[in-house]
């Protein structure tokens, strides 16, 4: 069974490598949310130049995450307890969707062409949002300090960091439930503290980045099988406070690190191939990563958060050749691939 899995994964990587040779980036942008300037910035996935920015005010918050689907970008607005809807003018619904009082709005996942799920870390819950109508359903209780969400098929996976105020109170875990039925919830234990992000790989596994305890350099990645809903592997050795990750078509998991730049895991062998001291450092303070359809890497550098940040565009790994840079807003925090509306 293991041999079949490796052969299938190798075939997938080969197919993805062929796809990377196609120039499919016309009309695509990398959307970057900026916590300091309360704005969205856009970087062209064709020319690697800045494509302007959008002020998210109102409401006033400190947005630190986003999700995108086509021309739609959804931004949880932190202390403003709301979701900001941006669509390049392609949607006519409300641009601001209120969330429960003291939500803290952090972490979002778009499920389909009308529904998204938002984490309420201050309330230990998530909210189902219809971003076309602005309607919300009653909160679903989850674990302590939820901060990231993934959708796999019709199932919701919520990351409970268990670290209110950034201070770990013990190991993190996932809460899982069906999206479209009364929530019968599962709890999936994770090995490690302060889980920050979750991403679904092309291999079908969920990858959860755990930042660990500040100053202990105990960051790691937990690999979860969403079918059996259990942790199947833990990879140590990611150093101090790793952040979000993206699954590259080459089979690498790329992990953002303020201290180390871009760390790298070979998901076929489940080994850290670029750990602390060997990270790719296109610039100081890498806080987020995004990919375009050709597998190029967009590394978001926050800088000092007193001036505009920078997106460094790199060729696909393992080369990571620099291709360009673009200025974004102040204190960028997250990025995702989005699409411009078709021209007239």
C-alpha cells in the first residue's frame, strides 16, 4: 500500500510539473491584507508589479487573514467583529457582514459560491456566513482560541490554538464537523502548542503549523488525515514561531518564518529539507506565502510595520530565483491568489 501511495504521489508531482510550464496567470493577482494600513494590496501574477490597494475602512480593525475565490476576497476584521467582502465590483451584496459581539474575527475559509466560515477566537466558536446575502447562522461552539479553518469536501476543520493572547495553555487540537447538518463534532488531538494555520495538500492530507512557545524554537507541523480524522505524523525542527504554509505542486510544503524566511518540507518523505539556518531569505521578516498557477512563490515581508511591506516574487523551488518585488501596505499579514474580473 505504501509503494502504491508513493507511485501515485510521484505521478501527481510529474503532472503538476508539466502544468507549471503553462502560462496561466493572465488576469490573476496576489491579494495581500495589511494589518497596519487596514487595506488590501494587489500584485500582478504576470508582471509582478503592484496593482494598487483598497482601503477596508469601514470598519476599522486590524485584519490579519483572508481567503479568496475567483474575484472574491473575504477579510475577517479582528476587533471590528465583522467580515469585509471585496469583489472588484462583481457582487452587489453588503460589503460588511457583522459578527457576534467580541468575536475577534480571525481566520476564514470559503466553502462555495455563497458560504464561508469565520473563526471567533474570543468566543471559542465559528460562524457560518452567507456572503451574498449577509446572513449568518448561530455560532457553532468549538475549542479554545480558534484561529484558522479548512474545508475538506463537506466537512469543516477548525484549528483551536489553545493559546489565548499568544500564550500556550497546552497542546492544540482540531474540531471537525459536517458543514451542512447539525454539527456532530469530533476532536482531533495535535502534538504541540499554538497551532497557527492549516492547509490542505494535493495529497489529501491536512498540514497544521504549530508555532510552539515563544523563545523555545519548538515549531513543528502536524499531518492530519481528514478521512480518518486523526494525526498521522509530526515533523519537528521548524525553529522559532513558524507561521502559515502553502502546498507546492512539487510536493513541498513551504512554511513562512519571520526568523528563517521560507522553510521547506518534502511531503513525500515527510522530512524537513530546509530547516533553521537553511531557509530561503529573499528579504527580512517573511510572514506569509502564496503561489500562482505556475508554482512561483510570493513571499510577503512585513518589515518593521512602520513602512510599506514588500512581496518578493521567486521562481518555483528548488531554485527560488528572484523575479521581482512589489510594495504593498503597512504590516502585511496574509496573502492569497485572486482573479480580476474579465475585461469588456
